[in-house]
C-alpha cells in the first residue's frame, strides 16, 4: 500500500505543473515504467488501466500564473498537496521520485521516502508519472484550439526552436510562465498586458487577446453576479503598494471582499484550489487594511471567492470563506 508521487512539467516555458499520485493497492499492471520511456499510445493505454484498476489516484495542478506568483519550489509543494488530498485509499508509505520531500511541511512528512529513479523502480510511482504525463499532454493539446500558431500539441510547452519562433511572432499567452528566464522580458514589459495575437479564420484575420482583457471579463461577470445577488459594489481593483482586492461590496450591513479566480477549463484544477494558506492570509490583511483606511467599524467583514471558467467567463463557484 504505497502512495507513489511523480511530477510532470517542471521545466516547460508554458502550461501547468502536474503532480500524479497513485496507490495501486496490490494491483499488478504490466508495463509500468517511467512515462518518458513509453510511446504515446502505450502511455494512454496504461493511463486507462491505472484509472480503472488502482485503489486510488489524484492529480495536483498548478498553473502558470501561480508558478509566477509563488515560484517553482513552492509550486511543486502545492501541486503535491493537491494531488495527495484527492487520495482516499489507505496507504502506509509515500515514495516521491527524486531527492526532495515536497510534503516536508505537512503531517505526512514522516511517511515519505524520496528515491532517485523511483519512476523506474516503484510501480506506483511509475503509474503516477504516467497519469500525470497523459493528463498534462492532453491539456496542452486542447490549448491548440485556443491559441493557434503555438503548436502546443507538439512541444507541450517546452522551449523548442518552434516554440521560441511562435513567441517571437505572436507574443505570450496566459499559459506562459513569465518568471522563467527566457520569458522574463515579457514580464518586464508588463506581463499580464502583453498582447497575444491569434490567427483565426484565414491568414488575413487576426484577433488580439490579452490576459488583462480575459481577467477584466471575468471580474466584470463576477461583479454582475454579486449585483444580481443583492450586493452594492463599492470598489473594483482596490490597490495599495502592499495588497489588492478584486471586488469590495456591501449587503445587509456586511462588507464583502471578493477574490476572483478564472480558469479556462473547469476540469484542470479549480480556482478554489488557488486559495492557499498564504493567499488567505494576504486576503485577510487586505480586508483589514481596507477597513482601517475607510474607518469601517460597525460592519461585519467577510472574505469571498468567486471562480469562473470558459470563454466568455461564467460563474463556477461562489464561496464565503469567513
């Protein structure tokens, strides 16, 4: 009853980091090995077998903007926690491929063994590498329809010559990790407001999309939702040099501070998962600072999260945190 853990997507310039976690639970699946040593067809076959036969499995997703915000090391820890939280099957040991215990700051730290080449040696870790690889590759292939011209299916976000040429011609997308050295210059140019040109229809038709425009659409829909629910909007994008709040609203003598999270697709790590302990503390600090600056004393203060998905963005989840 070993919980095997492996990661896919540490090095690409674009796309999510994905951690796979699998408990085989005594099931023997022939052909399990490091996912990189398998053909695409064989990986897909084994992925199906693992999902059908394993005692439990989970996938932890951390997307590009989160990697930019918290850094790759913390992203690996966050993705591992998200994957392990999905496991309900019993296990007595955790084996993580590599040399770093990504659960060292959790109550599960004592159950962890780190092992080089565990994806070759331990079947459950091999299985974890396979489901993570297939899930991430499938996701990146889906992005071709959203961002034509980048050929994400072929390079799945890695820094190939073709990928570099596409960025030079078209700019960056919300999938790109602007904190990575090869793309740092785009962050220095303003990051979220960099234009992304996508060819639509014929070669003479070009639609310009920016990550800022996508974010604005999501926040506008979130604002409209709150208004429909009886809120009076006080502020949008309230900022200081220390913090920011997406939406401040009031209803029934309560002031609400709403964090808006957007995901392009609903099945690849929900927006709620982005509210880490660190993020929650930042939200609390921002709400308290706003109340202090505005001299708010007689109202209850509540933190909210609104998640949206799709294009155009639609409301997925509304959650009052406190």
